C-alpha cells in the first residue's frame, strides 16, 4: 500500500526530472525556446504553469466538530500530524464528511493515497470535483487542444487566438521523433523557416492591399 509520503516523493522526483521549479508556492515546468539558424523560434517540449489552486483551511471546521457528542472525538480531526496539499485535504474532508468520518477510526492523512483509491474504485468521484486548478499549457499542438476542448465537461478553456494575434509571437513545436533523427530535425527546421517566411510575406501583402483600400 502506497502512503501519501511515498506518492508525493514519486511525484516530486518526476517534477524535478522535468526541470520543474516552484515559485511562491506554485509549480511550473517551462520549455526552453530554440531557434533555427535563420532565427525561427520553436519548442521541443510542452510547458505547464499552475496559475490557480485551492486554498484550504480545515481549521474552520472547529466549531462544527465541537458541536457533536464529545465521546465521538471529532475535534481530534484537526490534530492530524500529516499535512496534505490544499486540494487533497479539501477532497479528503469532503469525502469523510459524507460519512461523518471525523473520529479516531477515520483514515488519517498519512493514508490519503489509499483512501482516494478506494473512493475512485467505488465510483465516488464527485468528491474529487471540489478541487479546481487553472493551468497554462504551451508548446502543444492545436490537435491536442482540440481533443481537450472536445472533452471539456467540467472545464473551461481560453486559447491564444489564431485570428487576432500577429506572427510576432509565432513559435513551432518539434515532434520528439524529429528530434531523434538528424535528417528529420534538419527538415523540420527548414520547413519552419519556410513557413515563417511565407507567413510574413503574405501578411505584408495583405497589409499592402488593405492600405490600397481593398476589403479584407
């Protein structure tokens, strides 16, 4: 049985392995920007930034827990020595509220990982919906974001516009298999340069036509 500490250690190892860092309590994994010889910018991996996360304060339950029979030992719920991330604590408390599992025989925070496993195994996933996060994802293709939007139940999306953002922020993304082969990598950079140059030429021509009074 995996404990909360072991699960957190594995997640931390993966996070650090991806070059992740935490600033002001918010984790992020940034993707380096590369450039072709012609100066075209591209990425080799995705980046992800947590912009918002739950802020949880279970201490506020004190007055609620003290209102029950003292023999139940509910106030001891607040004395758990293992601290959980706000999101995990929020979901665990929501799940234990359903069964008033605040007494000494409850699942403690140390075993939260197995507790969540039992919840999902029993189909009680609704308690996990209490935790909401906002992420910035970049360095991913439009096909990936389209799949995310297709299955958007319970989520909201905002994307960089392809209509109202200029080519000044244009960046390409190199697929992993292109990075592993010298010839494919060369072709990728050449195609990126041609695409960027062609986009710029067409944009300039459209501006010229607009300046001449043509309807755009």
